[in-house]
């Protein structure tokens, strides 16, 4: 138990991994933003494609 507590205290005081954690958080945030952007663009493209499809269908039907 004492050894585990000492190990936890050493890990708590150690700050060499702080940069890695910060880069990981920045990377995760960037990935989330990219996913949201791609989904937004994808939805806009689907809507535009559906509009074009309905116009072409209406023109083919003679409406």
C-alpha cells in the first residue's frame, strides 16, 4: 500500500507527460471539429443533390 501511494505521488509530481497530454487534447479537439465540419458539408451536399434530383424529375415528367 505504501509503495502504491508513493508511486501515485511520484506520478502526480511528474510533469514530463504534460506536453503529451496537451497535444493529445488538441488533437482530439481538432478531430471533433473536423468530423462536425465534414458532417455539415455532407448534409448540405445531400440536400443540394436532392433538390437537383427533384428538379430533373419534374422536368422529365413535364411539370
